C-alpha cells in the first residue's frame, strides 16, 4: 500500500477507535451491535490500520455506533459527528415504525421550510 493510502487507512482506524471509545464500547460490544456481521478481530484490524473497511462495513459500524456517519468513518466528511440532539432525533426515527418515520420526515420538512423562509 502506498504511503498516502497507509496514512488514510490509519486515519480511518483512529476515527473508528475514537468513536467506539466515546461510547465506552469494547470491541466485542461493537461487534455484537453489528449483529455479529463484523468480528471483534476484524474491527480491531480496522482500528489498527491493518485492514481498510469498505462502504458496507462503514455503514454497519456507523449504524452500530449511532454517533457518526459512514462518510465520517471513511474520512470523506469531517463534519460527520452527530450532535447529541441529532443522535436523539436519529434514535427516535430508527425506533419508529414506517408510519411514524413518514410523519417525522413530514414534520422535519415543514419545520425546515419555515426556518428557511
């Protein structure tokens, strides 16, 4: 792997480790949150920069963590950290059924339209 790619792989690993530590999760707990789709050794390899995660893995880890976006984990978006309010809103959205999600999206669009106007 060229130096620039290795540096990116290391930065991705550091972001993942920091996000996991911010939540106080062990590697095993994070693995369990992915439904076991990512083993603790694979997550550890990502964190150590031994292996670079792909988009599917970043999506799974982002969902398991709930506090960062896949783009942030992959160093594509430096604004990927969600505020506490955004995390709360996302949690409510994810907990809602299809009807509730539709209502939340409609409300957000209406409120967003009012704020912009």
